[in-house]
C-alpha cells in the first residue's frame, strides 16, 4: 500500500492552509474532509491583517472575495454603554462559506488530493500512521496533521483530556441584511455571553455569539433566547429588530471547550481549534488557525529537507513554537472572558476604558500577534 507523506484530517481553515503551504513547497498532501464545499460554519468571520503577508506568499489573494476592511471596534456592556476604539493592525471580514471554498479550489490547483470521508481511527506503528475511514478505506502516511476542529469523534477515540469534561458554552451564528458600518467590528456583552458583529462580503452582517448553556436551556428556542436575554443589550436589540435574517435558521455548535490542549498528541501535529481555541471575544481565532498551519507546514518542510533530523525534534520544535506564539494570547483571552462574565467587573473595566481610551488598543494587542514573518 502506498504511503503518503502527509495526511491532513479536516478541511477547515487550518487544514486547507496547511495543504496549500505543503503543496507549494513540493510535499505530497492528502486531505480527509467529510463535508463538501462550500459550506457555512459557526465562526466570527473576522481575520486580523497579521496574516496578509503569509497569504500573499501562499498566492492566496483574498481581495478577490471582496472582503470588508475593518479598522474600528465598538465594545458595549449588557446595559448598552459603549466604548469605541481603533484596531491596531485592523483586519477584514469574509465568510467561511466564501473563504473555505476559495482555499479548497487553491489546494486543488496545487495538486492536493481530497477524500470526502470521515476519519474513524488513527494508529501509529513503526514510524507510520494508518488512518481508517468510516467508509472502510485505509490510508498510510509518514505524518498526520490534526485539523479536526473544535470537537470531533477522533478526539473521543484518542481520549484527549479536554473531551472528558463538559463545557458550558454554546455558539450561535447567522447572517443578516441590514445597516451596520463596513469598517467596524462590534463586541457586545449580554448576561451569560457576548456577541461579535461585523460585515462580510456581499454587504451581509455576521452575528455570532457565545452563550452560557445553563442560561440558554431555560428557553424553548434560539428566537426566545435572543429576545429575552441577548436583546437586553440595546445595541443587539437594535440589530435584531432592524435586520432581516438570511439563513432559514441560525447555525449552532455546543460543548465548545477553551481548556488547554496539547500541540502534539500520539505524534499528530495539531493545528487550528484542535490545539487551542481563543475566546471569540478576542477576534483572533481565524488568524491563529492560519498561523498554526504555517508553523506546522514550515517545520515539516524542514524535516523533509533534512534540516530537522528526527520526528522527536520536529514535535518538540512545533510544541515550543506554538506555545511561544499563542500561550500568552490564550491566557489573556481566558482572563477577559472571566471579566466579561461578571457584570460588576465589566462595568469597572468600561469606566476605566472611558477614562483612558488608549487602553483598549493595548488590550486588543495582547490577544493578537504581530505581522507574521516568513521563514520559508
């Protein structure tokens, strides 16, 4: 049976980016992704400009998707009190429906192989991976990149620590048509959660919020919850009342975990949400997914070129580099989530930001990286 150089399990943002990178440097890649493209996903759909030089190197010109250019932020408490600021690096708004399809087509042009089946099991023996699918196919590879996303059956079968614990978070996302500034991302607090709002291509408004499931389960449906809880913030109430939903119904995902995950497990290099999720309020998840794919792909390139001499050296270097780039951001994200989860702390933070507005960009900087440098 032929052995692939790299199998990527999961064709989301991180998996597709890694596929494009590896194929660009001449590494054979097979992507295992159960879904077809295009598809909507629960996501804030804001990307920090820190990734633009890297996307340019990948020959991925996102300007073709006509994204919105975002440079400002509005932050509000549950009572609607607002603080405004500028985003230090800025970013752009683009739907996962458009971006993932765009990256998928680029990966196909680069010669990547896609198998639209579900990964069922991963085993590692004699320096080789064996990946079996739910449909009965078996694929061998020298390396596996885990781009499973937030939560998957593979995580369960691997008995990863985070999967053993129940998480209180539920995410909801939908697109709307209405009036919202093109250049602004809104972050609005409500009891038990917070909501991000920004424009994507096609003049549509992406509304994505994280909700405490304990509060959410007290309501019959999403519409009642939005009306009785989310809309208590007048800024969110105005959005829902003055905008028209595009989706037949919102997308949801439950059991979202922000627990610490390992960068390498069972010799699998984890990328994107598979290795760490930053709280959505930080607005940096998409950029982190892209960046983590870059780190893994560069190191694999060095291994195949002979610069990195062993699997153990590769794994150690990936873990160290991932921690260096993301551990602090994740920590700040968890701290901010705790503050915004308590009304009195949120009000104190708002008073502080009102007195010293220059603090807001500094806080944002703590959850974002610098412009990604190219080592390849």
